[in-house]
């Protein structure tokens, strides 16, 4: 018999006990239903948190609802949540962690195009799926990303069509300084050149910039018919407050924003945004049978004061679309899900959605709205039927050369 | 006329905001050599105080006016608490205080996120600050004029305090030569405490003023902290006059350059100018000349 010291004996005893208990637990879960892990990767801190936390909330709501209805393939969904912290390299790092360490079946995440561009190589190298819920500048169709937000021909181009129709042809471009506004403005300039609209100014401010007096001065001296606004994050609050402060109302110089939704209007203040235009595919006021239920569920979960908006709806819908694809494929295996996702349809709060298998975007209806005095948005125009997504703008002759 | 008035007013307004956020910092940094990275969060505390008062009191105007003294006291108390518990243990170790206060800043940001939510909250502009002064085709917003007024008043009160009041004299003594001041019977720990209270309280009031212009959210501090340090370092630590002139210089330079180029270019140019200044005068525009050995 080996002579063990008292300490060693205790250690041996503890280790054996731990292994026995731990091993016992492992055996217990294997026999039951193994949950499917899904990753949720959004900025829960930093300047983009003001927009992204709500999308993360919506995705969790969808997971809860799906679990209550029995889960996917009979298994419950288990969310693994990570914080991108409004820092793009962190998004790539956390994506890698979710895929490799947590072995998630899919990741729902991102907001800024910068975060998506940072994550794209990770998902393509690891052959894992990302569901990206925000409107963006297009010119991309990664085989490993599903885009549930609008492509430019479903948001920016209809907005430009609307402005042209309304006779607002002198356009001032204002955006945050990163890939989405810069690319979006290239698209706008190409459209303007082909459609007789004049670009009277183009200004970029860094993300997180909050001093807009010079910009407001420049807008005033340029006297545009409309400001096409691609600012993101806290900058929108500062800009609209200071714009209104300078005595400019929506009647004097209207703005058309593509990154300001009901959620952002809360922080900006409805009195600063009343009468201004926004372009999206979904508003809290959108009149579809599914939407009333969705708004009620969301507000029951997160508070009456919390509005729903387009990215919230797109995040929510992304989870459901993925779940449907998995049910159709019979497995969570990535290539099978991708194949099964082609043509999947969903009765969504924003209308009837269908995944376009060619580019992994979805058919969406374009809607233009006006911000109300109470902060919600009234629709003033919509495209009638859902628009087929065209991220590379191949169907528009004036967009030739942009995808290069 | 408007083409000159617009950038000049913009420059003055930007300078006023810079001075507002930097005033508190110049004293805590100068007096105690404490690099307070949580200064931005003290500004945030002031901003959230405005939001809280406006959501509990029936009149947003009254709530806003009340927020000025309440934020002053609240932020001051928060800063004093920070000084008593953490910073005084790290006296004489500037790099350690930098790290420690950076950690406090992250804690406070997350606290705000947990209590108020990650989304921005709204504060209403008081009705007496609606609109602006019409000068030709320009409208100079009343809110910006009010901020200018607030800054002028604050600087006036501060200069009187420093020049005339006994506390001011003691503060100057500690600033010039801490050891000699101690030897002559000045309670340096008390002076430190009052200075930190004052610096933090000024940050709180700045937060109330800034709700007129910008977002109110957990990341509020991060938008202003870098500019605050820029003004303090360019102006010289602990120097009121230095801070005023540095803020004016930076604000006007920023406005003038942004008028003809872009915001990013103006920011870069301002940084370059400050770096150039520090090459020539590393101690900033003004400094204390003393015979202290340290």
C-alpha cells in the first residue's frame, strides 16, 4: 500500500468525488434532449449599444417563443451571448470564440457594416453561418451570411425615387465616416447623376462625434432641398438636437434618414425629429396581422415604453427563418441549412418574407415614413409588393461600375 | 457678415463646451497630479440627474433649473467618495491612478447601462431656451448662448474663489509647493478633498448643460474625455487662465478648419497643433514657477 500523506489522501478523495459527480452529470444530460447552442453577438456597450441591445432583446424573445413551442427539431435553443462592445475587431474575436469554443450552430449578430466586414472572413474561413439583421450598403453576398436587413435597392433606391418624385432634387449628403455611409453615398451619387439630382454637399463625421454646429452651418449655406442622413449611433442625437436648435424644422429642410428608427427617436426626442423622413421596411405602425401580436409580445417582455423597429423585427425574423430552415433540413449542419433555406417563406410582422437563395437576402417591401409628434412613424408610401433583393444593383444601368 | 459670424459663434460655442468639461479636470489634475479617467462619467452623472429630475417632476423647466445645483452636489459627492476611498491611497502614483480611474469609469458606465438601460434617454430642452437670437438669416441658438453664459459665470466665480477666498489661497499654496504648504500648517488632505469635490461638481454641472446639445447615454463620458484632457494639458495643469486660453484656441481652430474641410480633418489638425505646442512648451501654455525640488 502506498504511503500517502494526509494532504495527498484528501486531494485524492476530493478528486474522485468530483469526477464521480461531474461524470454522473455528463451522463445525465447525454441521455436527455441536447440543447442547440446559438450565438448572439451584438454591441452591448459603447456607442452602438443604444441601437444593438434592442436587437439582441428581440432575438432572445424569438428564441424564448420558439422554445415555448417545442424548440427546433425537438431540441431547445440555448443562447450564448457575447458583447461586441462597438469595437469591430472584438466582433471578429467573439465570433471566432462562439464558433470554435462554444460550438454554436449559428450566430445572430452585427449592426454596423464595419462589424460585418470584420466578421465576414471568420465566418467564411470557419464555414459557419451569420444572420445579419440590419439595412446596409449592399455590394456583398457572402455564402456564409444571411442578410435579413434591406439591401440598397430595398431602402436607399426607393428613398431616392420618393425624393425625386417629391421634387426634392438638391441633396446634401451627411454620414458617419465608415464603410456604410461612404458606399451608400457612392450609390446615391451614381443615381443622382443618372436622374438629374444635384449633390450640393458631402460631409463625414467620425463615429461618436457630437459637435455639429459647423455641419449645420454648412447645410444652411448650401440650401439643399433635403439632407440624406447616413449618420449612425449617438451622432444622430447630437445632430438632430443641434439642427433643431438652429431653428431649422422639417418644413425648412427635411432630412431622409436610413439609420434612424423608432428606437433612436426616443433618444433624439420626438420634438426634434417630427416631420422628418425615414426609409425602412417595417414600422411599429405597419398594418399586418402578425405585427399587432409582435408589438404586444415585445412590449410585454421589455416594457411599454420600448418601441419596435426595423432592425428589431429583422433580428426577430432571422431567428424564425433559421429555425424553419433547420426544420426543413432536418439538421443544424451548415451546408444543409443553407440549401434548405432557399425559398423559405415566413409570415412576418413586416409582411410576407421569402429568402432569395441566389444571394441569401430576403424579399422586403420598401416603406417611407414620417416621424410623428409622439415618436412613432407613419407610413406615407410603400412599394406595393415585396422587392427582390439586388445587393449588387445589377438591374440598374446607372449602377454599373459600382460593384467593382 | 453672416459668413464670419457663423464660424465665430461656432468657435466660441465649441470653446465654451470644451472649457466646461475641462474646468474641473484642470484642478484635480493640476493640484493632485491625479489623471482622473472617470471625469467623463462624472459628466454623465450630471446628465442623468437632469433626466431623472425631468421624469419625476411635473415641469421640465423647473426640473432643468433644479438639475444644475443638484448635479453639482451629486457629482461632487461622487467625486469626493472616489477620492476618499480610492485615489488618496494612490497619491503620488499617477500611472496607477490612471489605471484605477479607468476601471472606475468602466464600472460607472456599466452601472448606468444596468440602471437606465443601454439606450439613450431623453431630456427636454427647457422652454425658455427654445429658439434663438435672429441675426440676419442666422439663428444663434439660445441653448448655446446659455452655455456661453454659464461658462463665463463659472470662470468668474472660480477666479474670485482662487484669488480671494482663503480656500483659494490654500489651494494655490498646495499647487505651488505641497511640502512647504504642509509645513506651514495647511491641511493638504482637506484641500485635496475640497478640490476634488469642486472639480467633480463642475463636471456634473457640465453634464446638465450638455444635455442641451448631445446624447444622454452610458457612453456620454467617452465623447468628451479626450477633449477635456487636451484642453488641460495644452493650457497647463491647474491654471484657470491656461484652460480658458487653450479652450478658446482649440475651439476656434477646430471651427475654422472644419468650415473649410471635414470634421475628421479638423480633429486631426487640432491634435497636431497641440502636439506642436507641447514640443515647444511641454508644460503647456502656463505653468507654475516655483522653487520646489519636486
